[in-house]
């Protein structure tokens, strides 16, 4: 159960960034996009 919840947590943190990047790729905020990318992929493992 804990693994399932953890995987869902990863899903909910990675998918919104991907969706936002797909929905609004022409936003004048590349810094925030890069920040989100590093946040979502900067896992301890």
C-alpha cells in the first residue's frame, strides 16, 4: 500500500508539469518550467 501511494505521489507530481508544458509551451516563464523539471526529477534514488 505504501508503495502504491508513493507511486501515485510521483505520478501526481510529474504528470501536472508535463501537462502544463504541453498545454502552454509558449509561456514566457522558462525559469519556472526548468525549476519544475529539476524538482520532479531530483529524486534521492
